[in-house]
């Protein structure tokens, strides 16, 4: 049973995420761009409420409740913080409503789909390292996917000579392209370290219950590496790079959440 405080913080965070998205989307294609002040205040409030609800949902008993919904909510929270910080330096407003919406959905799932999957993290420090690296790798690579979609979207609009893009506050295509490649390098590196840490700290990575996660993670890593090698050697960009990043993101999502979805939702 979810306590009332968790539900209150979750609903507050969800309302603030929706409000922040609405403020942004009203001025998407305005020459001067969105008004950052009110948007950032709403987003910071949403992140704070999200953190409180997530803490209560995970630490509701003697062990940590690491359900698929709670892990997804934690990833969404990390992504939101990362994107909000990056917005101080880069023009990424078109992505923020997507991330805010994902966080709103994730936090509602974590509260209203409360199936327990309890582990005592304090007794498994190696598991903490592996989980932390995996979460940061997944979050970084999903943000890279969002950037790839944005690069493809802006590139398509520029080819069509869309005046709303030409006179909007959206970021230059080349800047987004450079950010995308940097994110892919960081995320792929983190994923490689996460897989290695799993081999070092976990004894069951190759057993029947977890072998599919390991195999899918390695396949995703190989596809991400192929995308980076292709970009460095043959100059792969645009739709080719987006397709590779999309495929690897789907494979990595199946590795992280596939079996839990079947066990916790379908069964």
C-alpha cells in the first residue's frame, strides 16, 4: 500500500512537469525562445517533488523496492536533471517537454504500479556500483537518442526550407550534431564499464535468468560502437546514425526492462 505522502509528492511533481512543458511549448518557435525563469522554477519544483516521491517509494521498508517502475522513474529523474543542467549551456528546449513528460509518466507508474522487488543494497556494494553505472549509461544513451531525433527533425525542416525553423530559437544543427557524438562516446564508455563491472561484481550474469540481459547489453554496445566508428571513419550522420542509435536503444531497453516487464506486468 502506497502511503499518502508518496502520492502527494508524485501528483505535485506530475502537475509541475506538465506546467513546465506547457510554458515551453507555447514559445517553441518564437524568435526570442521560451522564458527561462518561470520554466526553470517549475522544473526545479517538479524535480524536488519527484525526488521525494521516489525516495519514499524505494525506501518504504527494510529493503529497497527496485521494481521496474521505480527504476524507470529513477532513470527519468536523472535524465531530467541532466537535461535541465545542459539547457544552461545548450539550446535544447525542444527536448525538455519530452523529458518532462517521460518523468511525469514514470513517477505515476512508480506510485500506482507498486509491485515489490526488494533488495538490500547496503549488503551488496558491488551491486550499487553496477546499478549506478548502468543507470547513468542508460540515461546518457537515451538522451543521445533524443538528440538524434532532434537532429533528424531539424535537418528535415532545413531541407524543406521551413521558415519557422529558420527564424526560431532552436539550436544550430552542427552544434546538436557535436553534442550527439559526445553523448554517444560518454554513454558507450559508461555502458562498457557497466558491463565489465557486472562481470567483476556479479556472480550470476551468465546464468539462465540473466544471460539474455548480458547478451542484449553486449549487442547494444556493439551497435553503439559501430555507429561511432562509422561516424569517425566514414562520416555517418543524419538518418543513418539515428537508425543505429534507435536500434541500439531498443535493444538496451529490452536488456534493462524486458524480463521485468514480462514478470511484473504480463505475469
